[in-house]
């Protein structure tokens, strides 16, 4: 199974944002993730690719303990964020999810105004002292979500009234409003048309200057366009992990090559 090559082990530890070792995930008796070891760098886009049902979304959800919400799910192994174990019993999952934001496959704005969608997280985490503070946080997040210019004159209109692509950028703005350090994206463009997809991809490229971004995508073209690192999952195993250019042009494992050339998947 995949073991970090020597080069990965020599990475300057300051650049490693998340380090997972020996991660196993079970849904009841089903063994969904098998002994995954991976180091995810800061200020980098890392893509998880692989056939449907291979475990990439399941593993993504271990990184902010979203699997805690599933009764039959059990996670073993270690996941360190900045050297601290996120599964330590003293870690509050709500606080963790403020640091590790998530954007889902289908845009899911709250049934609230555009402003309140973005203000929700900062309010519950007490990040604003007053209304002026909150206004500033909301504007900054909407700018980071590359949607400010489109919505600045209708902040009190419902978020659900936006187009699909705008809703997804609103959800990204909502995720970054709590000043996370990591942004997880689970197939964020699969429900979008090509133009909206292109806008979100450009945004992902901008976001990596401030965040470590991890994206699950079923589109190999998208992985090649937006990521610097790629992990290939197959049947619950992390088969191969490395620079995106190397994974796509010179994969080391025959299973990776078979997937990329379309023979499996």
C-alpha cells in the first residue's frame, strides 16, 4: 500500500497542515477506508480522485469530523491539524469545523438573506464585537467568495434566490467567514454548468493563497486544472499520492494508470 516516499518525509514540517496516519473508517462492519497515510500541505490545493464509492468523500469527512454525525461510523488512527490530534476527546467538533470549513456537492444556502448566510458562522463563534465588525467580515468573505460585486446591492434578498453558481460561491463565502485554515470541498462543481464551474475553479486557485484546500472531484480534468497535489483512492485504499503533474503523466502504480486512461472507474 501507499507509503510516503522519502521526498514526502523530508518536507519541511512547517508546510504540513494535516498529517493522517493509519486512518481506518468503518460503517458498521463495512471497512470503508483502509490504513490511509497522507500529509497535506498548507497553501496548496490537494485533489482526491478515484472511482465512485472508492472512499474519497468518506476520507475527506474525517478531516473535520463530519463522520461523527453518522451513528454507525467509527474512525481509527491519527489525524493531526498543525500537530494536534483532531480526534482528541478534548477537541470540540464545532470549533474544529470553524477551522476546517466545508463546501458540499450541492449548493446549500440557508433559507436566510445573503447577509445572514455569511454572518451566521461569525455570530455563533463570537467573531464580531458589533454590527460594523460583522459588516466588515461579511464583505470580506463575499469578496473572497468572488461574489461581492454581484450581491452588494441586495444583501437582504434570500440566498436561495441566487443562481446555482452564485449559491455555491455564497456557500464558499459562508465557509471562509469564520477565517478557517483549511477548506474542504466535496465535488463543489458537480451541480454547476461549465461557466459557473470555471468561476469556482478560478476562485479555488485564488483561495490557496490563504488556505489549504482539499477537493474531492470526479473530474480528472478539474483535478489537473486546480490542484498541485493529487491522491488516488481505489476500494478504500490510498493507492498513490504525489505532485498532480506526476500522477497524471507518470503514475507509479498500474491501478492509477488504469484509472487515468479510463480502463477502470
